[in-house]
């Protein structure tokens, strides 16, 4: 594993329940489109990589597919097992090395998992290895630049003078790629996928202000590390900024409507 991978495992450890209560519903939005892009249907043998709280796995089971699922975090594996209720084989495993033989799956899907691996090209190459010839792989990532809703807490942290901790590594420049439709499609092509195509998926995520804040406050993801980087004082300053900035997204009912944009790419093994 790279330094990026090791830190990702560390910051997500023990966060499965907090994720399920906060950001899981956001990340569930592209699930149906992801399965469509991978052509998952009755009888398909499909692998859900980075299964998280099990949304995509459960949706694949509902399509009468034969489902395997993996996640590097034990808590996420437990959450997925709870979600699929015995209808999928779920185990602990992480990219870029998966415990499956070549040409095992008709389809492989990864919902936002590429955001959390240190070597995205190696990860995609591994997904191609375990996919049958002619099978489909589909993945999502967050687009950059991000949509306004996605940057709300980051803007609040910046207003409070909070910055990325020095111990939190960025992706190595040699392993990074443009988070654009062209950049992600090119990465799939470099991993050997045929007819690699990528499109944007945009939606407005409606959530409560407390729910949206709680995920980062509880240390989920890189933004959670930034938010917690200066203790209670920094957190309080960021919260004051958040309360002001969130007004631009607030509905008359007090909910937040947050625009988000992701990328969805698929290719043939």
C-alpha cells in the first residue's frame, strides 16, 4: 500500500455507522445508473468493490444478480452484510489486490472507491483482471472542480483558517489524473478497457443542516480531518462560518439543497 492508502484505512476505521447516518444517502444516488452502465441484470455475477454500507450490493441483489462484495474496512463489511441479509458473499479486501481469480465476474462496480485508493490505474487494472472478457466495469468518482454543495463544509473550514493536516498525504502526482470526463475515460483506456466512456451525473441532495455537518464533525473523510485539525476552537469557528454560508442552500422548510456532480465511467474488459 502507498502512504495514501494507509492513511485512508486509518481515517475510515470505525466510521461505518457515522457514514451510514450521514453521507451514505448522498453516495447512493448514482447506484442505479452505475449498475445500468455495468449491464447488471438477472444471472449476472457481479462484484461490488468498496461496498461501504451496502447500497449498491443490495440494489444488485434486487436485480437477481449473484453478488460478491468487498471493502477494506471491517465496519463497512458488517454494514453491507446487514444490508444484503445473506443474499451476497461479503468479505474484507481492498484494492489493488483482490482475492479472486482472473475472469471471475461478468460485471464489476465501484461506487466512489477510486477516490480512496493510492494507485487508481493499478486498481482499475486489477478490476479488469477479474472481469470476464466482454464483461463490464463501471465506476464513479467526484468531479473536480466540485459542485457548490460539495464544497460547503470546506469553505467553512477555510473561513476558519483550517488547512489540510501535514500528516494527511495527497495522491502522488504520478498516480493522479484529471477528475473530468476525459480524464477518467482516459484512465480506463490506459487500464486496457475497450470503448471507455464517461459522463457527468448531477443532482441536488436534500439534507438537514445538522446531518450534513455531523459527518465531517465525526471525522469522515479528508474534510473530517481538516475540520478536526485545530480542536474544539477551530471546530467552533468553522461551525459559525458554516451556519452563515449554508443560508444560500437553505429552503423555507429549513432543509439544505446541495448541488453535487459526479463522474460515471464504464468500459468493456
